[in-house]
C-alpha cells in the first residue's frame, strides 16, 4: 500500500525584536520574513507554492498570525 504524499510542515516563528519572523520547514531555515508577502516569496523560492499564505493549513503561525509583524518601535516607546 502506498503512503500518502508528505505535506511540508512550514512554521513562521514568533516575531524577533525587529519584527522579523524566521520561516522554517522541519529543521531547515528557509528565510527571514519582515512581511506576510515575504513568507509567500520565501516559500516560492523553496519550490513550495502556497497560494493562500494567510489561510493555508500547511503553515503554522507561532506567536501571532499573519497580521502580526511588530517592529522594535512597538516594543520600546520613545520618551
């Protein structure tokens, strides 16, 4: 009996202090995203074509969803 095809497990990690988010597949870092559009481009460059980055079940968003890209200015307010 044939095994079902493996789907990649993509993780967009929690935002860093500068708001960037690491994108991984398994143990491999695919790239660093600073916007949701970057995630789509990183996946395209890795030959993982996901047409709906924000709604795909293949992508696990950690530390916030596709709309969460806090920058350093949101972490430290100027006096």
